[in-house]
């Protein structure tokens, strides 16, 4: 506890401009511990202003105006706390010139008579409440300066309008009461902005942020020269160089908006984006919001996502060790019981695409650069395969187009993706994927057409062609209304009951059409419910599995993808799910719980 005499000494030194750095720290600590002392120091400052003004008496009107300006210059405004105003003066430690002795009670009486109305009005104005949102400088390394070129020290607070600038090798960490942390480095400069949440302007340099979760009415916002970042709670870093900003998100979800045209996109964990690249392409089937929710669910140990993610990671070492070369040409003969070549071709492609998608998903969720590098190598190998044979198109739509583009979509959200990779996929689509999808759509076979629809949807989604996605979803709905109308569905139900076997056509149709619906919703924004015939077909499929003693592997694994809220999924499917996620992929060729069950909806 500082005694009154010592406080008076420090106050006099402050007013005379002779307060040392050590003494300033001592005075600051006392003011923070004893808020009542602020009023005493403010009164001394008022008296000092009067004395300084009286040294050069002039006409009364000019004297009144000069005094009012001086009082307004130091009096705290409504948005700054009184304690911060005083502490700022302690930090500045300006050298005021010594007040020359002046005498004459008559001159003093005349001065007080002139100034009493002004001082009385000033004293009656209440001080603004202390700024509880002001962040504290919890760590300071190297040369860090505040507004006016003053050196910043640990324990300082950044008021609204306050600035911080760091040298090239310096850094400063700001801490908010809710746990939010910001680290400014790389010759950076920030200014705290007014607003309902935590708002700062980053002029240049790098700002790393760990944002605590808060309500949507009080977000955290970083304003850059060419863009702004708005979050509710996440971890990210944003860098500004030569007026251009670059955002890297390590956890959660961030809204990046370009200043010039207000175009914005959501940026998720593992993504690194420049504002000039906005808008980002929409995802094919696995959007960044879903990924962010998955990451939070996995980190929190929520089930079934945590165990599904653990099963995925358990397979990664084997995929990394597998060096199976991709064939240059692969013959895919027709699918007949006596034709082993068809199944062998599927096995080869399955081995390649399952590992590719598994590695791509693992790289996106975990940010492992080695996993990402191996996944990219596998994707490049997949783009070199040429399929021949009677069933090359039907297999190519599934295992090249759908699964290959889904893997590419996961990888292009990571920092290693480049314009050369985009060009590689574009050439692959024109040369190999699009012709197969178009030929499949022109066939009469239902299985071929459904595969062609999903392949065409995947290509349109990759290109960001939402109009084509919406148009293709119209064809999906027409197919559902035709193929699952009451008459054909009744025939199918009878045939399934009499034969007591799984009906491959129903299973294949449902799995491909459900995938099409997901692409339409995520890539095209199509939230139109399915035709009523879809629910009838799903009920038929579930009734058949519930009444059967067979353990059809793919069909029962598909239940995980089918389970969930409507309108395309059925909660009834969850009652038939047994066991953990399988080691082999089914829906989308990677773990259906991670893809189909969205933590945002549960």
C-alpha cells in the first residue's frame, strides 16, 4: 500500500514531466489497485491546467476558449474510462515546462472568476465506466510501441482507438477476459475498433488468433485492407503484405469477406486462402461447415464420430506403406458370373480409390503433410489410368469420376493445392471423365443412368456450375418418381419377398440417388424434398432388411449413410445399424458415419 506522501511525490513528478519509467510503473500499479486515487490525480491535473493557462493572461473570451480546449484534450470521453486516461498520461511521461511562480492574489482571483463556470461544468460531468472489454498486453517481446511512439509494456491495456506496432523480430500478445488471445508479429500494426464484439484493424504484419466462443451478436472481427474476417470462435492466422491478406485456419470455421465487392466464403480448418481467390468453389459432398463440426466432435470425443475417426486413422499407416503402382491401361469386361476379369478390375480400382479417399479425408481432418503428399501422389496416378472394355464406363463413373473428384475436392482445400493441380483435373475431366458420364446418361439401363447422373453432378460441382447441378437434380427426381412409382415398387417388393435375397437394383439405386441428393444440396443449394416415391422405396428397403436373416455386407453398411434426419434420410435406418464402422468403405468409399452423419444436426 502506497502512503499518501509518496503518492503526492509521484503525482508532482508526473505533472512536472520528471517521472522515470520505474516511477511510472509504481504509480500505475497504485492507480490500478486504488481507483479512488484517480480522482485525486485528476483534480491535481485540473489545478495544473489552471496554472499553466494563467501564465499568459489575454482577453477573457480567448482565455475561456483556450481553457475549454485544454480541458477537452485531457478529459476522458464517454467511450474511454477515466482510469485509462490517467494511466495514458503516466505512460507518456511528457516533460511539461516548469510552472513559473506567479503571484498576486488579485490575478488569481480574476482567473478563478473567469474559469469557475467552465470548471464547474466539467466537474459535474460523470466519468464513463471502465472499459471492461479492453485487452491486456500479457506478453511483450522486443520493440513494441503504442500510439505516439511510446514503448508498450506488459500490463498495458489497449483502449478503443489505441494502436500497437511491433518491429520485425518483436511480438506482443493481447488477452481478453473471455480467453481470446491475439499475437501480433512480423512488423505488424493493429488498431482496436469500436463495436459490440472484439474488433481490430490489421494494417500489415501477421496476426495469429485463438478466439473464444461467443454469441453471434458479439463476434470477433479482423479488418484488413482488402478483406475482413468474422468468427464466433476458432483459431486462425491472417497476414497482410502489400495490402493483400492471406488467411490460414487451423481450427473451426471463419467467414472471409473481400472489401472491394463484399464477396465472401467460409474457410475451414486446414485451408489457406487469399482474399483475391474469393469466392471459393463449393464442396462436392463434404463442405467446410460439416468438416468444422466434425473436427469439434472428434476433439470432444463425441460418438460415433470419434470412433469412426479412430478407425480411419488406424488404416493410414497401411495406406502409406502400400506402394501398389497404378496400371496404365485396365480392361473392365462385362459383369458376368463366369467373368473373373470384371471383379479383378474392380478390386484394383477399389484398392486405389479407397486408400486415396481415406488418405485425403485424414489429411483434411488432421493436417498431416505427409499424408497429404501421399494422397496427392495417388490422385495424380489415378488421372493417368485408361479404362477399356465393355463396362469401362459404368466402373469409370464410380471409381474414377465420383471418388476421384471427391478426393481432389478434399485436397484442394489444403495449402499444398495449386493452379497446376486445377489444370490437371480440368484436363482429366475433358479427356476421361466427362465422355464416360455423357455416354452413361444416354443408356437405357437404370444402373448405368444413375451412375452417369452422379458422375455428371460431381463434374458440375467441381466446376462450381450450380445451374447444371440444379438441372441434373430435376432429372434425379423424375427418375425417382418413375422407377419407384407404386406399380414397379410393388413388383419389386414381391420379387424380393419370394426370392429371399437382396435386390441389387434397389440397393444400388438408393445409394447412388442418396449421393446425388447430397451433391445437389451441398454443391447446388438444392434443398427441395424428394418425391413421395423416395420414402416408399426407402421403406421397402428397410422392411426387407429388417425381415431378413441374411447379413448382406454392403446393404447393412449402407444403413449408416441412410440413417439420419429427413427429408432424404430416415431415422428408422438407425435401428438396424449394428456394430462399428466397417474397415471397408461403402457410401462415397470412406467411412459413412463421418460423411453422412452431420454433428450439426444431432
